C-alpha cells in the first residue's frame, strides 16, 4: 500500500478542488507519514472531508496522533485491500 501513499503525495501538488473525499490509508509501516499527510490535506482542503483508514495494528497510537484533529479514523482489516476495494466501488457507484 506504499504506492497508494505516493500517489496521494503526488496529488498534493495539483489542485484538490475536484476531490470530494480523501481517504488515507495508514498501515503500521509509514503510519506517521500517512497521518502527517492526512493533517496536511485537511489543512489544504478545508471543506473536503478527510478520513484515515487504518487497521487495528497500533490503533491506540494512530488515535493518539489524530487526537487533536477532527479527522475520523476508520477501522479496516490488516492491509486494507478489500476495504479500499469496497470503498472504490462505493465511490464509483455514487
Ligand atoms: Zn495491521
């Protein structure tokens, strides 16, 4: 899922107005980077909802990092693949 983070990172350089909702996956690898990125996107976009999707590995730590933000933390299974797959389908279907 590292490549997903990189994609999001790249997209930070382009206008974000067309994005309706950001989902950032925070695995146990690079979770700090992912959560920092969530904060940055939140600050940049203001009106666009930002959610962090994370498995329950180090859940308490992830919650702690986001404790002073209003970014929701959504739980998914380890790896997040099928959750994000479902999510993509929902976004495409809506
Ligand atoms: Zn996990």
